[in-house]
């Protein structure tokens, strides 16, 4: 009897992996720990495709299944004792992204990682390549599941480039993935509950860069820069001018006198990208360096940057209501991302912050609040602790605690008008899981609540 391959998780990644394995002739069992009416419907449809699906099934079921291999969705913990024991017994265990890599090793990959910035850079790199006529789909942590593209590859599609956003979870479970170009944007503490320590988290990110043929790195990030001896041939970028990295490294790109500059000379104006903030200038430099390595001309890159629309939930302008602009930065799920958002915008503003707090140092975020916020609304699980921190460090700033965004958005409008603040910023500095399934759902709820302000204003009974 042929031993099956087990796929853990009935989300997009797990389904993509199961379909790919089935197309490759494997007997596949999909295991999912949850069971909901929607999952039952999904399972029924997958069974019609010839896949075996079991819901309400813990990882302990793998002992009974006796699989020849196990493929994990990104949310499944790599260090779960059941999986550790399987690996010790010689059973191959890998992530869904690793399975895609093994299917498409001959394709040119661009792998993008980093605590913050990776989604914007991924979208930007893909946009630059697509605008220049290349087939360059995104996958991984954003875009399609990597195995969805691998199934297309199995059926004959040959993209020019695969642009993969890679989280620490995906890298950890993809030990042989070696992109042609590897980009590392930033490194600050995150996901410490999963990885155990900042050192372990950083080592996972660094491993991807080490396996990449051409590392493209942020020379302005102190945590990445202090590891520079690991990558003597890396392409470094900096917003501070090329002299900032010398004599240790000569940057591949820097900003000199308002221009993006290579060793050969200026390429184009640094303000060509229509997105706010110094962090987006760094994103632009990293994407540009990768695009140059991928064979694009500076003129093609400049044209692509001019037309880049940005990414939803990342400093995304939603609407202007009665002179107040509402900005959705729901992707700011940690202190550093939220601090970056505050630095990118002009004050005074009203800040909405809260959710499920992560480990990290809040000092820089609080300094940003002092510099830019006229008022702060704290909500969700972290509401009480956030309000206490803000009131302790910023006693002059109006700070209120509310249950959630449903109450916070209309109240933020009143605060903005009262304090003469032209901006309301949702930048939570928290995960969303206390009230939402993900940051996208949180951002979409914020969008709907802001749009409801306009609808209430235009209603005949308003």
C-alpha cells in the first residue's frame, strides 16, 4: 500500500500544496484542526477532486496516518513535538513554500523578507518587472500561494521571474530555498512567541540571504548592517548617501543630492515614487537594486516607480471627510511599523492604536506619538496597557480608551475637528487577532466605518 503525503492546513497554501501533489501523482491527505460549515463545504469540494480531507484532526493523527512526507501551511509551528519526532525518524517535513521551490528550482526567484516593508517591496518589484514586459507574479506571504504558481509551472507556464514575499515562518520550513536575488528590508523584534528569541528570529531571516545568489540589503538598518561580514558580495543600499557605508562597503544604490545614484552616476530623482515616508524611499532603493539585477534599464524602473499605486492597508488614504483625511495602516502590527507610519506623516493627527499586543520595545513608538499625535484612541485587548503607556509618557496628549474601531472611528472624527488635526491614522502597533481574523479584515472594517461617515453626512435625515 502506498503511504500518503500529508498536508497540514486547509487554507490557501494547504489547498495549493495538495492540488500540486495530486497533480504529481501522489496520494494526498489534507488534515485540518478546525471544523466550520465553510470548511465542511471546502472539504466536500476537494474530495470531488480526488483528495482525502479530514477535519477536526490534530497533528497527533499523523502517527496513525504514517505518511511518507508532510507539508505544512505557514501557520503550523515547525517545532511542534509531533513534527520534531517525525523529522527525527527521517520523515521529510517541509513547508508549502519549500514544496513550490522544489518544483520550480530552475525558475528565477526573487525572495523578499524583513520584519517590515516586505509586502510593499514585493508588490513594487513585481510591478516594475510587469511594467517592463516581464511575467513576474507574486506569491508566498502575499499574492498567490507559491504552490498555486508551481501547479501552473507543472502544467507548462514559465514566468520570467517569481517574486516571493517570505515570512520567517515560511523561511524556517524551507531549508533548501535559494533565490536568485534575496532582499532583506528590516530586522526588529517580532514573532518572538513563535521563535523564542530575537537571535533565533534574525538567524532565520539571515539564512535566506545566505542561500541567495545575489543579496540586496538595507544598509540603514543597524541589525542587518552589523551582520555585513556574512555577505561580502551583497548589494547594499542607503538613503544617507554613499559615504555612510564606506569604507566598509560601497553601496550599489544611494540617494545623493535628491537623486537615486549608482556607482556609475545618478539614475533618476528620488521623489519619483508617489508614496510618503523615508521608509518608502528605502523600499524603492531595494526594489530598484533588484530590478537592475534582473536586467531592467533605469528608464524602465523610473517609469514603473511613477505608476506604482502602493499597497492596501499600508499608509493607504481611504477618504477625506469634512477636511479630515483617514489613513489605513492596518499592516502596522508591531511598534516599529507603527513608529515608521508616524514618522512618515505630518502632525497633528489622531492615532487609533490597539489589538493584541506583541513583544517589543515601545519607546520609539511613544516618541513618535509625542512628536505627531494630538489625540490617541486605544482599543481592543491592548487598550488598557496602551492608554497607560501613552498617559505616562505623553500626559499632555488627549488619550481615550474605547472597545473597538466601531466606536473609535466616529469619535476620532470629533477629536480631529476639536484639535484641528487634519489626519486620522489607523496604525495599530498590534496583531488583529483579538477582534479580526487578520490585518486585512481589520483594515476593511476601518474602510467601511470611514465610508459610513460620508453616508451618514449625505443622508437626508442626518
